[in-house]
C-alpha cells in the first residue's frame, strides 16, 4: 500500500478508455454499463463531462468512482454507480468516497444496489444504509403462474386519475410537481431517463387536480418468460419511479388497479425506500417482508423463481426516497462477451 498522500480529483475528458481499463482490471466482472459504449456514454458522459472521480497516489490511480446525476442543478444530487479500488488500496477508496461530495458539489449522494457486506464502509463515513422495500399488488385472477402472494388483495379507492405523458414536449409543458424528496430530479433527468433510455421503454403518467400538477409516476410493462420457452410469457407491471407528495398515494389506488387490469399483468411490483408502507398499503400494495413466504420474482428474462433483496446508502436520510429506476438500475441484462 502506498504511503504517499492520496489526491482525489474529477476525471478529465479523454480519460474514458483508461477508466474502462482500470475498472475492468480491478472489478470482479466485466460490467455492461462500463463495457457497452452506448451505456457508458448514457450513464457517464452527459453533456460532455466524464462523470468519474479518481484517487491517485505515487502517480498511479488507486480508486475510481462513477456517478450519475439526478439533475443539472449547480449542486446536483447523484447516485454512485461504480466504486472500485486496487487491491490493498481500500483506504484510498474510502478517501475518494468521502471526497465525492466536495468534488462534485452534490448535496446528497446515494447508491441503489450495494452489497450487504459493504454497509459498514458507508456507515463508517456517517451515512445511512438500509434495505429497499418490496411491495406488490396481484391482479384479480383465479390463479397465478409466476408469483406466490401472502394474504388477499388490499381494498383500494381514490379519486385521482393517471394521464399518460406521451412525449418530451408534453413533459416540458407540464413542468415539475411540488416534491421535497431527494435525490431531486429535474425535467432534464426525467425526459432523458424515460424517453431516451437505450433498449427499454417506459410509460410516464402525470397526476393532476383542478389544473395543478401533483406528481409523476413511471412504469414499465415487462414480459416474463421461462428459459426453456415451453410456457407462454407472463406480464408484470413494474412501478419504477414516483415524483411528488407520497401522501397522495392512497388516492391513486383505484387508478393503479385499473391500469393493472388493463395491462393484462399478473401483478404489479414496486421497489422503494423512504415511503411509508402504510401509504403504499392505501394504494393497494402489500409489503413483501423477508421470510414471510411470499414469492415475487424480480428477474424475469428469463424467470428466476426467487425473491431479490436490494440495499442502499444515502448521505442524507431525511427526505430520501429511492425507486427501481434510480441510479444504474432497471436496465436490460445485456452480455458484453
């Protein structure tokens, strides 16, 4: 391990190929979002900037961290996407992570999918870690082929409607709803994430009342299939983002239930952190708790008949929310080989 001081800095234009080589050399496997050019460009090269921070000592890179911006704000919130250190340089990696807020000017730093065994590293920095909650609502069907729910369907009501936002032009005309959540997402982020994402399509809905925009809800309809291809696919509705006041969720229960029925999906699921489970129950979503016997598969292409747990960190727990499409999550499982 180097005894020289560690210098942390932002990456410079032109260092992209060196970053890719460094991550590949020191990470456990070849990451698609690093090695597929369109994903590297999408995640890490917005507006011509290289969204990586580096730790150097003795003239060599010790650690690298890639991050994703939630907005174009002067002090943007961000998600850490890739964090890697050379063998024996974990200390430099921690220094880099601690320096990231100052280097980027970010108010809030978070990560969607961390390994459970790394939670003490983030807690050492004074940050909050936790499990991402998983919630589901079954369609009103006589039987289910894919999921195994616990208990019956929760009752729903609600007077609010979902209105599809079918273009960036329409999104820009509507603007942003009131929302105190962090990370703060602006129209640049929303349009880029849900209208310009490579190889995946989303449906964005607005929620309004008396001519006033209240919230956005993003969903994705996915066809789940068995690897052997012997059985017909099953549709699943994924709720991947919510931007607005979470207190409105019980008023959306009936609209979400109608959307589930119209989609032909077997169930809708919702990964999120920072939302009161009682509000999600008011919208008709049952919480899947670890060990409760429910089976709500997450990996669907092909189907993996098991539950998936996600863990996260945030540098600021107050007001923090996290959803399935945040950070570098909810992307296709593409091979780099």
